[in-house]
C-alpha cells in the first residue's frame, strides 16, 4: 500500500477542481512512480525540469521522502524455509569435488640424506673406534664455523616472515581506515534521510521570509543540467541546499567567509537521480558570506585556503550584502 503524506491529499483535490498547469498535473499523477524511481524516462526528465521552477511541486515531492523511508521498514523480515537448507545440502552432495593433488614423496635412497656427522649404522657388533691422530684433530677447524653458517638460512627466513607481517599490518591499517571512512559516509547518509532533517528543509523552503539564492555551474551551457538553490533564514544561521542534475557521489558545501577563507560546512550524498537536499549550519548570517560553493568531497581534513581554492566547483552562488532574493547570481559573460 502506498503511503502518502497528509498534504498530498489536498494537492489531489486541487488538481481535480482547480485550473493548474499541465506540468503540475503530471506531477500529481506520477508522484508515486517518480519518488519510487519506476517512472519512464520521458516523464522523469519532464518532472525534473519542472520542479526547478515550481515551488508547489517541489514541496510535494520532498514531502514524500519520509513515506518512502518508512515503506522499506514496513516489510517484515522472512526466514528461509527448512526446505531451502535441505535443497542446498543435496546440491552440495551432488556437486563433484575436485580431488586433492598428490603430495610429492621422496623416492630416492635414505643413505643420501645421512649427514657426515652421524656414524654409519651397522647390524653387526660395534667395532672399536680407531685411534684419532693429531692431524685429524687439527684439520677439523671448519666445525667451528659450521654452526654460525647453519643459522644464516634461519635468520633469512625470520627476516622474510617479519617483512611479510609488517606488510600485512600496513594493509590491515589501511583497511581499517577505509572502513571508518565508509562508516562515516553511512552515518552522514542516515542523518541526511532522517525525518528531522527533511522536516527542517520543508519548513525552510516554504518559509516566506527565507532568502533564495540560485546555484549555477561556473560555465553554463545548454547541455548542463546541474542546478541548485540555497534557502537561507535571515533570523538564524541555518540554510537548506537543494541540488539536481549532479553526478552520483559525495559533495561538500563550502562557504567563503568575509576574510576570504574557504570553510567546509556540510557533506551530502547525491543518488542515481542526481538530486539531493540537506541542512547547513552556516556559522554566521548568510548576508555576511561572500559566496557558497558545491564541490566534490576530497580528502582535505583541515581548512587550507590554497587547496580549497584549487578545488573545482560544480555549483556556486555569490552572496554579499548587495545580492538580494531576486538577484541574478549566475556567472556573467563579458
């Protein structure tokens, strides 16, 4: 059963009784398929283009996100039947197993393995040891160096094992760091789709006192569909960012302070549909900022002006005290 927000029923009533544009009727008719991602490509592109300019349809689409999140939790977890385990075990039993390769067995004579230091075995009575001559005792000087030379292969083997262990430790440490980074991204995504975050975005977008700033690419072309809007509350330091037409990935909201410093403020994830929205704590009034930039997330973990300036913007907007709600913040060509 489709779950619809409370405000969506009123939208459907207005669609039947009021005179609204054809694009808005398309959004009302296909809102469930669009949010679930099962709409045909032609209608999806038409809705994507229309929602950028229609606040009413944008709010309706955003309000469906909590219902879509709860829909995944409404499906009960089913345990596999016992017949599945029996079928699996029978399939394993009928699958031919690869025979183990034969081990190499030494087929030579054991006499060749006898070391010179061991006496030859004999079945007869033990013969009397011949008397040792002084010359034999003097010629056995090599025995002094035999033991140190025999330990060299052992030391070499220990060195190789130590190098192998150190290499594995380095790889394990890198894997732990990668897992920690993935956990941080998952936590950020969970925070992004939380009901509280979406509720704050809806309230800020629908607020009549919110200032709106358009986000544009640095080089605007007809084929470039990347667009965005910054909704800023003049009475607080909170803003909302809505983007569309971006590639799938993680992006960072970077603000430029009055002294020219580039400060990253928030990260958000863009899915396969190319759109996303998130709340941003600006840390100051929006009118005090010089500009706002949307950039792909990098490995920069500290505020480095040179590195942040060298990063490429996918979207940006010029703020400043002389930029108002209806001002054109797109890049101007001379």
